[in-house]
């Protein structure tokens, strides 16, 4: 796997946060809100340089699990700041429910793939950018998908795409300044309530096996971390070649891997 989490204005990162809003998630609704806010704030804080907020990342927040997948909000770092301030000031939720979607998709993973393809193509066609860091998809759920085979198929397509094969036509790749696209990283966070009688798990070993089918499914369908991210090392996390998955029962994990660039 070829990952790079050093984000800069000319080689930005694309972040997708997938929020399961199904009926089962109501038990962990507060934890979901806290987790999403923590992730957003961590990434936005990484874009602060003195009094400036530099657009090193583009974040797309997606809701799914009730009806069709939909975009809750998307934008560059600067566009998220007012939203976070407003949510904090008013005590409102950052996760808004909506039931409309212009794209017809079989699953949230197909939906995310289409959005990712479009965003990568937009960056490739803009001469301002010189590259693209590893896109990251963070899926937050409490259950295994209804259609495991379909979900697994789209995740594999997303994880395997990189370089000229991802969103770039040969013409776009042949022109400077775009040079390279890194593998897409898929990270899964399971939010389990205290009644599940389960401990927190942070980057499980490959041979880790749980009595939870959901945990086992998402472990198998997470990217393998090669620990290139300096932010992980700074936090004392030695993950080696482990699946990128958290199981949160008692704690909220923040998952910003980026090393701040220019």
C-alpha cells in the first residue's frame, strides 16, 4: 500500500466521513455526534497557521442508513469553521437528516466512490494543484451492512484505486503539475453501547477475532496501516501492519493522521 498523509494547499487531502443514521444507531447517537465533532475539529486544527486557516483538506460528511445516502455538508477547511463555531455556540447537532439525493446508488460505498471520483477529477483538472494525498474514508457505524457482498465489492474497488487509475484520464496524468495519487484509506469505527459487554479496541491484530460479526466484518474490510503518518507516531501509536479499525464503547477516538504541510 502506498499512503501519504502530508497535506498541503497544493497537494490536499480528501476526507469522507460516513455516518450511519439507521435506527440501531439511536442508542449511540450522542457518541456519534461527539465522535464526528472530534474528527472535524482535529482535522481543522491541523489547517490553522497563525491567524490563517489554510485549505489543506476537503471534508465531505455523508449520512446513510435511513433511506438513501446523502451529503450533509462538504467543503474545504475554511468552509467548515463557521459551521463548527455555530454548532458549539448553539448546542445544535452537526448531523442533519435529509432524504434527498441526486445520485442513484446501490449503497453508501457506491455513493462515496462517485463523489471521490468527481473530486479527484476536479483537482486533476486544476493547474493550481501539484498532487493529491491519500484520500481517507472514515465509516462510523454500529452494525455490519445488510448486503455484505455488495459492501465488500465497493470497498475493494475504492481501496485498490490509486495513481492513473483513480479519476485521472491519461491526458490529465500526462500533463504537469499533477504527479501522483496515493491509495485510498478506509477506516472503520464501531460505536457499541455499554450493554454490548465489549472492550475498546484500537487497531486490532490481524488474527484478532471477536464474537461480534460486525467487528469481524469491518476488521476484514479496513485498510492496513503502514504507519507512515507522523501524527500516529507522535501519539505513541505503534500500529505496524494492522487493520485500521476502532471499536469504541467507553472512549471517543480522534483519527487525524495528517502531517501538516504548507
